[in-house]
C-alpha cells in the first residue's frame, strides 16, 4: 500500500505551533506543587543549587517542584506503596523551564542524554509530565543507589548490573513503585520517570504533529 505523503506546509505550521507552545509549559495545562498534594514526599531540586551538572543553580531561590496535577496524584500512589516498606520518594527534578533546558543543552551538547529544546518536543520535564526521583529511608535519609543524579555513565542505566544486593533491592523497589503508579522509566537513567500516557497532556496540535510529522520524544532528560 502506498504511504501517504506528508504535507510540508502542514509539518511547518505544526512545528511553529509546537515552538510557540513549548516556550511555556503552562500553556498546555496547570502545574501544581508536588508537596502541596503530598507533603510527605521529599524534594531536593538539584538544579536549584550547585550539586548538578553545571555546578551552579539553574532555578531561582525558592523554586518549588511542580508537575501536572495528574502526575502529582500518581506520585502520591507511588509514595503510598513505598511507605508500606518504610521508604519514601525524593524528587530531584520536576517541571523544568525551557530556558533551563537550553542551558543544560548548551553545557553538555550530549544528544545521548540531554534533549535539545529546539528539536521535536524537547524534554518532557518542560511539559510538567516527567520527574527525576530516588528513594529515602523512613527517616528521609538517602539510601544506596546505582549512581548519583546526572551520572552519564553505564552505572546510571535502568538495569542494574552491579553486585550489591542492597542497591539492586533499592532500585527495583523504586522502579516497581513507579510502575504501579503508571510511570515509564528510561533505559539510560534509573532516576527518570514519565507518566505513561504522556501524549495526552500535550496540546492537540502537538499531539497531531507526533502523528502526522513523525515528531518523537527521544526519552532524554
């Protein structure tokens, strides 16, 4: 069967609309403070301090961890599951303004890990539908995990191949909790999770571009 030819003018108009909408994720829906939905979830926004890839803050002082309301609700589901095992969630990143994504891209230019905000739909963090998360113990203390945040090495891969039973148990618990809450993981980053039905939270014209023009999310941060 002959493949239907894409109309260049349609792809161009959709691309322009995508660029305009992606300037501000609020245009695609409201954002809420994760801790206003569930104050038991620990937040440590790495890009609000110096402990990150750029070694300097990307977010203004006092920035809160924001997501779409549905994402915050799903995180509460994951938190409830972890609480049964005396653990809890810690959020390292949530909504990320396009300006901050641009700085990350300029600093790394590593398309294997960092999404170029000017290509496709950019990072799903900038749409409020992805989070970076780890787990803490019942005292909100860090536990052993495969790597630190933004570790672009094989240690950060979704599938843990090390020899520590403790680390393996921790990462599997996090992954299972997020799976139960209907999040998808990422092959190259054990800490990154996207709401499973993420396409439903994009504006209609952007969803249409995914279908008509073949725009894809590459899974990068």
